[in-house]
C-alpha cells in the first residue's frame, strides 16, 4: 500500500463494498472489459483524425506498461504526467495503472514552481511531458525539475526526446503484471489549493471507478456517446465526470480537442458528430457568442456540461436555444463530491442551481462559522463525506487536521444553500482562493511569490468581479520604503521567471499604504474585495 494517505475507516469501507459502491476492481479494467467486448469499436479519435479501436488502445497500453516495467517503473512508483489532450495521455494513463504506478496529474500550464513541488511531494520517479506545447519547451522545464528533484530518474517525452526517453520507445512485448489492490491509491489529482502550495488528492481504484460509473449513469452515457475532451484531460471534470473514462467505460468514442476555442471544438463536433462535452463558464459564454458567426453544424450535440465555477442563470437559459442541446450544471471538486443537475430536472432547476449530489451515499452538511448546522435553506459552508470523497490529502497531516472534521467530513470552503429538492446553490466561498473562470488560484501561494519581490513589503491577493471569468485576480501591495510600485507587467515577468503558471499571474495590481485589518489583526480581504469592486464600478468595468 502507498503510504502517506488516509484510507476510509474499515467499517465504512466495508459498507461501501457491501452496498455495491466499491466493486473491488482495478480502474484500468474499464478499458480491458470494453476491449474484450467491443474490440473493433472506435475508442479514441484525435484532432488530426487518427483513430484507435478499443483493441488497439488496450494493446498499446499493455505494451507501454511492459516498457515501463522494463525501465524499472512499477508498483507504487509515482509518475508526474503533464501531457496535453493527445492519445499519448490516454495510453500512458492506462499503462501506468497496469504497471502498478500512480499517475500524478498536472496541467500543461503548470511550470517549474508547481511541477517541482508536485514531483518533490509525491517523490516521483519519472516525469512525462510533450516535447513542446503551446510555444513552450517542456524539455527545458524537465531539466530544471531533474536538477531540483533528484528522485526523478526518468523523463518520458511524447515527440522529440532530446537527451531523454521517447515515450514511443517505452515499448515491450506484454508481460503478466501483478494486479493492484483496488482499495489502494490509483491516481493523485492536484487540488485547486488554498494554502502556500498545491495539495495532492489520493483517489483509489474503488472510489474513482465508482466516480466514473455513477457519473456515466447520471449523465445518460451509452455506447452512442461521442464525448469531446475540451478541458485538459488531466482535469477531474474532463477525465472522470464522466469525461473520457466514463465514455470508455460505456463503450462510446472519445474525441480530443487540442484547445477549447470555438474554431477547434466546433470543427470537431461537426466532423465527429459529437454528442456531449464539458466546459467551464467562460468557454460556455464564448461558444454562445461564437455560434453567431461560426458556420459549423452542431446539431449532433445533445448535452453541454458546465462547471468549475458558477454559471449565471441568464447564460444558462441561453444554452438550449443557442446551441440546440440540453444543459447540465456540474458543481464538482477534484477532492470528490460531484453535484449534477439531472437530465429530467425542470428547466428552472437546471438554470438556477448547481445540481444535487451524485450518490445516495453522499453525506452533506451545511454549517455556520462555529461548525453548527444552519437551519434548512440557510447558507453556510458545505461539508461532505462519501464513497468517492477523500479522507485526507497526500502527505499533509497538518493541513488535514484543518481541512477535515474529526468524523471525516471534508470542509469544501464553498458557501451553499440547499433547496427542498436537494439541489445546491453555490452562494460564495469561505476559502482563500480565487476562482478565475474555473482555474483556481490560491491567494496564499501567490502572496508568497509576491513577497519575494524586492519592492514588496506585504501582499494580499483577492478576487475582483469580471463579466466573463466570474472573477479575476487583484494583488494589493504595500511597498518597501522608497521603492517604486511594480506594474502588472513587471510582476508578471517576475513571477514567470519564478516558474509560476500563467493563469496565476495577477490581472491587476493595487498599491496600499497599509492593509485594513479585522478585529483580530488579520488582513481584511473582504474589505479589499469591496474596495476593488467599487473601484471597478467607478471605472465602469467588471461585472458589478
Ligand atoms: C472542479 O474541480 P476543482 O478541484 O478544480 O475545483 C473545485 C472547486 C469547488 O470547491 C468550488 O469552489 C468550485 O471549484 N466549483 C464551482 C462549480 N464547480 C466547481 N463553483 C460554483 N459553481 C460550480 N458549478 O472545478 C470540478 C471538478 C469536477 C467536475 C466539475 C468541476
């Protein structure tokens, strides 16, 4: 068993097994089962139009798993995966599972600061990258990561490997491999983060397979499903809610879009007769506009899932008429709990709520600041536990003591209200995080980077309203005596040099003489949030 993670208490695990939530099968079986039943069916199509049947995908994963074992990558080894939406991701994901290794999923946008931290925390043995992606050379990043994190022995490259190992050469005749324990960790996901550094989320074979199966059922996926991956494959939403894994589980076809742009996505929807896809609200808004000028035939689309941040009721109501498909709101988290509006929910619930828990075994509480349950219908922080919600972050005992109640509920940091129907409305946030159109920015993480700037004495990062993104990031700075204020561009260059992902760069910089403080002396971020919102209103921009 992998160490450093928190399993469910044994009696709870027994119940989840007895009630059929956990089936005791390794996660990779979902591909094997389909390959045995429908070998010739098309499993995967990429943007270039290359196609792989279930049998082909299954065989590629077997060969790569054998190749990984030959490199010495096997049971319990962690491998940081940073691949864009390509077949290489899908093959490697299953190959790692079959080799008994644990994929640690990062986004293509992550840079040295994030990857070094993740590789270090997970004790990764290998790091898988594209050669270049989006004008960025990942091999240069890999050199820096190898230098900083010596346990990373192998760099596996999709494309031109330079001095590293080509993924294409990680190939050997299939060998019998030990079957992993289904109650053990299958994959480590990255949390949005509310602390100095991102946390790793352990997901077991049992829990993630249930996540996939139950999502596929709630979303009506079947063998006629053609799912377009628009968000990064490494994101829980696109991977498993039901996403690419849910589509393979039911024997449908997964289509990979290199970007979420209407040009790329609409062309693929038309070419492959895509039936369902998942996006974050800013992309939904972009698509709602783009249908006005893009010529593509979107008539195959049956369902658009939107989640990651809150979708306004007004654009929600426009999805059906503009795109000719149903909308599903999804309020989920990499930590586990998924809320879906149901396909047969009345239109007002679909437009105005963020769905209800996926599983009958999801337990939720809504509590006030003292941890007491609020009266029915009241707003408070959402706590949850259940058969696919983590009991602790990986190797983070101190953080876990704060993020979980003694009886195992995860504190989501989301402020919600529950309707009599059981549907949740997300009303805000109690966590120190900015949700930039679905991309999560930890205020503390960014503040720590800003404090390293020579002109910065103190920093406080808050969200500011934005019509498209929901929120953007505003960095309030108190300067060191005599120092000139860095501009937004100066700071962007400074943070990029430090290896911070582009989506975390502050969108705006404000200088203050002192920060407002709460009665206990903490920086009053609510007040700073009000200030920047008022300022935006005065300037005539933003959402307010
Ligand atoms: C998804 O996962 P994460 O881990 O990137 O972020 C989770 C957080 C939630 O705690 C909440 O603060 C926010 O993102 N969120 C939403 C939301 N969906 C997520 N806030 C308001 N409305 C929504 N619909 O974002 C994620 C994972 C799986 C499926 C969908 C989204």
